[in-house]
């Protein structure tokens, strides 16, 4: 144990119970902040840009949008019992 730590612990022992709780709360908050900043850096969505091959699942994005919109419309038409004409 370092001499500084020994002194700090001795000083803490001389404090009132309320003051010791305050030291404990202060230390806990400092440790939380340190571990949050020292943890893994959060990845950003832009870091993923360009990592997937094009086209991702063998289909152009615009073709996928067009197809899914058409399928959704056909599904709504079936639910409403409307015959959809092209």
C-alpha cells in the first residue's frame, strides 16, 4: 500500500459517518465516470458504411424498394378485397 493511500485511509477514519458516506459517494461517481470513458469506444453507424458488399443480398436497393412496395400494396388490396389492375 502506498504511503499516500495509507494517509488518505487514516484521514477518512477520522471523519464522521456522514462525511465517510460523502467520500464513498464521491469516489463511486469518479469511478463510474472513469470506467465509462475508458471503456470500449462506441461504434458509429458511419464506421459501418461500405463494409457490406453491393448488392447485399443480390438485389439492387431500388428494385427491392419497388418490389416490397408492390407486395405491400397487393397485400393491402387482398385485405380490402380489391382487385388490383396493373
